[in-house]
């Protein structure tokens, strides 16, 4: 029996003893007094008896309530712990599902490009800022990577290797202002250049330049690599036209490109090693 229950029992016993004492006194006095005296004494003692009875009941109810509250609190803590456990299990399951989806995308990518000699890499560092303009991966010359090797992910073109060490490589993305990529409109086959641009780069976008004024270009057109320039192989998705503008002189037009790659959340990439690019160009 815990301390709280012992205290409750003692209080109830004390009240009970007091009530019995009062009842005994009342009975003893009733034998030696007149009916009127007995009635008078009863009228005095009855409220007292009622008071003790009510107090005893209230005290018992209070400690019973306190005991229930303690049990409820314990049960509540148990339930909260279980909820936290289930939430953690849900987070783990969501992470596993996300990882499985990424692995499936890479498997599909490899199956769709069986001739590519690629090295998989993970991002280990990036330049300050929200966007992945320049970042470092965990693969280098030890993995056959060279400067100007093309970097992609399952969504499309990421950029190229701008510097490389034994076990690391720094990647320049297509949204950086120092980037320039030979491009082609997949619908019309018109040639252009995709350049990084400072202000657009801050929005995660890039610019399609050197488009003829008479060229057919509409919002929604898909832009991919042209293969011209000797760095990027043809046919890699770059992005989609989201806005078309004329240059200040009015001789040409340019477009704003929404890259197919999410440059806020680059985690894994594939580096196309140079021998693959060279072999592909030779085959053509």
C-alpha cells in the first residue's frame, strides 16, 4: 500500500472513530435525559455528524481523484512515448521510400544509357548560397575523372568538372555565370547557347542566347545539348523555356530557361568520363 492510500485510510478511520464517539456520547446522554433534552442534543450533534461524514467522503473522493490523476498521467506519458516512436518509424519509412525512389531513378538512367562510362558521386561541399552554382563531389582522378568531364543526374544536365584532385572534383553548374553550353531546341532544331547569368542564377535559372529573331520559339520548348563545342555530348536535357524576350537592339531574342535539375537539392550526380564522350563523338 502506497503512502497516499495509507494517509487516506488513516483520515477515514479518524473520522469514523470521531463519529462513533459522538454517537456513543449521544446514546449515553439519551438514557439520562428527557426526550426534549435528547432531541436538543440530537439537533446539535446531527449537523456535526453530517459534517464529519461529508468531510470523510470529500477527503476520500479527493485522494481517489488524485490517485486516478496519477494513473492517467502515467498512461498519458506511455501514450506520448508510443506516438513519438511511431512518428520516428514513419520518418524512417519515408526516408527509405525516398532512397528507394532515387535508386530506382538511377537504375532507370543506367538502363537508358548503357554505353556511358559513368562514375557516381555524392556532394560533399558547396559554395555559400542557396543554389548549387559550384560544389564538390567525393570522386576524382582515382576514379578516372578529368577536368571538363560532363556531370549529370537523373533529371538532366548539371554542369562540368572545373577542377579535380585525387579523390574530389569541383563542379561548375549550368546556372553559374561562368558556364556556357551549346544547345538546341528539340522541337525546331534551332541552335543556340545556354549561358549562366548572375541575376537569373539567383533564381536557379539560366539564359538561352543567340536565337535568331525569326526562329520559332515558344514557352514550353525543351532545350537540350547540341554536342557543339567539344565538351557536352548531344541530347542531354537542359531545361524548358519559361519566358521569351527581345534584346535591347531588337536584332535577336533570348529566353529564360528553367533547368530540369533542381539546383537547390543536388545530392547525387554521375560524371560521364571523357573516354565515353570521345567514343560517342567518333561513332557519329
